[in-house]
C-alpha cells in the first residue's frame, strides 16, 4: 500500500486504542475552561461591544455566560489568551 494509507491506518488504530481505553502515546491538548462573563467585564466591555469585537452573536455570548454552552476550539483558545492578557487581544483587534 501507499505511505499515505499506512499513516492513515496507523492513526486510525491509535484512535481505536485510545477510545477503547488502552495505554497509548497520544497527547491530548485541552484549553482550560474560562469564565466568559468575568473576562468580558475585566475588559470593560458590554455584551454588545464584546460581540462586535469578536464577531459573535449576542445569543452565543449569553449562552456562554449563563453556562448553557461552553466556547470550544479557537474561541476557547482566544478567550484563554484574553484571560491572561486582555490588553494584547484588545490591541491586536483594534482598528488601525
């Protein structure tokens, strides 16, 4: 078979082993959960301002703040950065 097939097969076998609870060498990276409301308030932003800045719907932000849903993927990573250094994020997103 081709090298691509062999790599895909190896990855699939690792995923199956992981899902079955077998010992493996997979490294799982997870961003820590964040308190979206606290981050927004520390930044001094209203819900509307926060949504406009990050391109979010108000409904999404409210769900996050109420704990009905949690941010995932890139949004969670960005919120973790904002939690540690809000000025860096705000400066980067400021219009030129």
